[in-house]
């Protein structure tokens, strides 16, 4: 089966392409490289022995999408392409709505015209806003607190409306919790451009000497050690969640919503300590005020994914830290240009 993978050169998309190839699917990557490097394609080939087809382009380019869909018989789409930095989305909301929502409109119009109606969408736990309780179930109320989150929520709503209008569509909304880790080979991982926004790449950069210390945002949350708790999930498990979702979606119309997480929360200090064990040395940190917009605790109820997809996260916190460290220490500056 041919799977069009928008954003397939990015962190989660590229590792999902590895797993797709290993599972016998043929990914076709569609990416404009606005937040990724071309050398990632070499790494996919090195790991799998197969070079995925690459179409360099923007999902807002209807002509190129139409050409792509005319040239290749696409069975399903995994739609990763999007901008993802919360702070940047506050500063540049139009860019986020245009790329994430507008880009998805163009993609959906092209898919509708081509008769491709199976799509898996990269959503986020951010759509739950500040949850009333944890663990979070898929039917909890939604509500985003920043433009990035709103692009995810709006896209989810548009996709649900499309299914409502045309029941031939199969749409799967995957709400990722906090993806971390790297391919166990150390050849592929997260390569944030500029200053990272998320905890794990920041810790990894302290460990590799690119950054002096970690700033812990708040130690006065109502959690056991006072620091924020999140559901960190290994990117390999997340990639496998997409394979399970794809198998589930094929021939199953409707809107399907799944949390992809481990079902367990880990604190900021817990992550730091686990990473210290992985890299074998203490990592400097300082405590600062809470980051505006942060919630105290957020982790998934994963029973639905387990029941309906037959998928659970298998890798441990130790795996997440060891694999991140292997990737970061052997590629201290990320992928080559
Ligand atoms: P990433 O930035 O590494 O990958 C996104 C890819 O999409 C990049 O290769 C980028 O070049 C490409 N892209 C962006 N806009 C495009 C466009 N208009 N046309 C073509 N390509 C375009 O991000 P990631 O961490 O791999 O995340 C993938 C998806 O998962 C995103 O939609 C993100 O919002 C979502 N998500 C990520 C996280 C996370 O923590 N990483 C959490 C929840 C949801
Ligand atoms: C953030 C985004 C969320 C997005 C997710 C994945 C915000 C408010 N939320 O979530 O929308 O879906 O990333 O991309 O930005 N931390 C520190 N020091 C740091 C960085 C983070 O202590 O330098 C703490 C945070 O306070 C939090 C935890 O680490 O408790 C995880 O932070 P982060 O990796 O940014 O993820 P989220 O806040 O869960």
C-alpha cells in the first residue's frame, strides 16, 4: 500500500516512515523542509535499505498535490505536516492558521478530488487544555489555550465535519502526549532548529554541552515533587501507534479518536534524573517561575487505543533517555545540511 506522508521528513514522520517500510508499506514523503533536513532521507535508507520516494513541496500547493495524487495510487495519508512551536504561534498566529489549517484545507480538497479518503492526523494532547483530572480520556472536553492548539482543534473539527458530510471518509485523530526519544540506532532523532521549546531536547543539549543548565519551570505544582508531570512517550512506540491506526482505519469509515501516550506521568525532575543515569553525569539545573500556560499534570488514559488498536507503548523511561542520548551524543548538531 502507498501511504502519502506529509511532513514525513520531520521528527515523528521520518521515524514513522522507517516503521512503515519495515511493516511492508510504501511511504511517499511530501515535505517542504521548513523544519527538517534532506539528509534524513539518507538515514531512512541506511536503516531500512530502501530509499523512500520524496516529493519536495508544500501542502498549500494544490497543483503539486494534484500531480502527486495523479501519478501515484495513494491508499491512505498520514498528515504530519505542520508548524508546532507554541510560543511562535502566539507571535505569528496567521502563519500558523495559514500553514496548519489552510494547508490542511488544500490537502483535503486535493484528496477529495482524487477520491483518497483515509487520513490519519497528528493531533495533540494540547486539545484537552487544562484537564479537570488525569488520566485523560478521549471524550474529555476540549479547549485550546494558544493559536497552535487552536489549529489542532480546528483541524479536528473540520475533519469530523467532512466525515459527517461524506461517510466514505475514514479519519483518525491521534492525540499525541509528549513524544521523546530517538531511533535506537542513534541515526535518527529530534533536531530542533534554534532554541528548543520542549523539555527533552533541552535536557539533551545540556548533557552534550550545548547549553549550560536546564531551567525548571516551577516547583510549586500540586505534584509529588512540585514539578510539572507529563506523559512522555517514546517516538518508536508512537510510530508503531500510527501503523496500528493505519491497519485499523483501512476499510473502516468514520471518525476515530485515540490518545497515544503511556498512561503514566513523569515529573520534570524525574526526567532530569533519568537522563543523568543515561548520560552518566549530573546535569546542572535551576528552579524558575512557572511557565505561563503550563498545566500541572497531563497524562493519557490509553485503554481505548489498547482495546481498539491493539497497541500499547512498550518502551521505558530508560529507553527514552538512552536513545535520546545515543542520538544527541553521536549527532551533537543534529542532521547535516
Ligand atoms: P517536525 O517539525 O519535526 O515535522 C513537521 C514536518 O512538516 C517538517 O519536516 C516540516 O518541514 C514539514 N512541514 C511543515 N509545514 C509544511 C508544509 N506547509 N508543507 C509541507 N511540509 C511541511 O514536527 P514533529 O515533531 O515531527 O511533529 C509532527 C506533527 O505532530 C505536527 O503536526 C505536530 O504539530 C504534531 N505533534 C507533535 C508533537 C511533538 O511534541 N513533537 C506533539 C503533538 C503533536
Ligand atoms: C508543550 C506545548 C504543547 C505541545 C507540546 C508538544 C506549551 C504550553 N505546551 O507541552 O502545546 O503539544 O509541547 O510539542 O508550550 N519544562 C521545564 N523547563 C523547560 C522546558 C519545559 O521545566 O525548559 C517543563 C514544562 O514546564 C512541563 C514539562 O517540562 O512541565 C514539559 O514541557 P514541554 O516539553 O514544553 O511540553 P508541554 O508543556 O507538555
